[in-house]
C-alpha cells in the first residue's frame, strides 16, 4: 500500500475544474516533473522532460528579446517626440538673432544638451566680425575647418552625422564649457550652392549620450530641417 497521503477532496475538485492553473504555474510544474523523475529511477531518461527544459529555456530567451524590443521601441518613440518638439521650437523665431539664441537655450534644453554651437566657415573678414556678435552660440572658422574637426585631421569620409565621445583640448568650439564636454554630435550642414559648409555641434557632459554605435536617423532629420532654416536666413 502507498504511504502517500490522499489529496484533499476540495483541492482535487478545483484542479479538475481548472487544470490550466497547474500548467501556468512554473514552480509547481517543476515540482511535478521532479517528482515524476524520482518515481522513474535514475536509469531512465525522460526525453519529454528534457524537451520541456529546452523549450522553457527558449521561451525565456524569447521573453527577454521581447522585452528588449519593447524597451527599444519606447526609447525610439521618446526620441522621435523629443526631436519633433525641438524642431517646432527651433522654427518659432521670426528673426535670425532670436533664432540662434533660441537654439542655444530652449532647443538645447529640449534635447538635453549642455552646449550647442553653430560653426560657419567664412572667407570674408567683415562677415566674420558681424557674426561674432552672437559668439555664445556662433563661431566662425576658416575654410576647411569643419571637415578637419569631424575627421580629427585623418583621411576619412565625412558623414552628415558623427557621434563620438570626446574631451575637447581647446576652447575654440565650446568656450568655457570645454572642460565639461564628454560626448558630442557633429552635424555637417550643406548651406546651399556657392556657400561654404557649416556644422552644428551638440555637446553633452554625459559621456554616453553620444556614441558611434547609436542610430543617427533622428539627428539627420534635425540637420536637414536646420539646413533649410539656415538657407532661408542666409538668403
């Protein structure tokens, strides 16, 4: 005769009424499988049990992937909304100087940037002197500076958007904030036929805010909108 205590009638009735409750409880199913293996003895291999373990491991991996995909989707959605708000704010001003000041304050705040700089290449000394009135946002450089800064003087293709970690060695871009910037996004600007290129520099104290393995689609979109706004002002 078996010495196992009989199952309580009420519990037995509940299990028979809804057996799926047992199947959905992972710890309970593990206990049942372990008990079944004990009754079979150590010389018998339960292939069904092995298959269940492998399926369970695969399910765990799928759940982890599912959570990662959802998290990435939410992050992308948040980033998209952030860039859209920044673009709308950038297009609010109706004059050039407020446009640049807005870029360095409200737009920078929306994008959670610690510093924003607009670099324009120029051949004309008079134009450079006029633009220096807004040197808290705007810098004027000699022709070729944008490509050299993006490639760091190396023989590399110049991309529209470059993301990297950095420790600025001088204050020619970031001014007094140069000592705090640890990552940057560089957006090369095409300002139209017959004009020298420009560059929008976004600096952050967080060394992980911009890194080469991140996507650049949203920043490329922002650069495209900014280019068109600048062409309107420069015209």
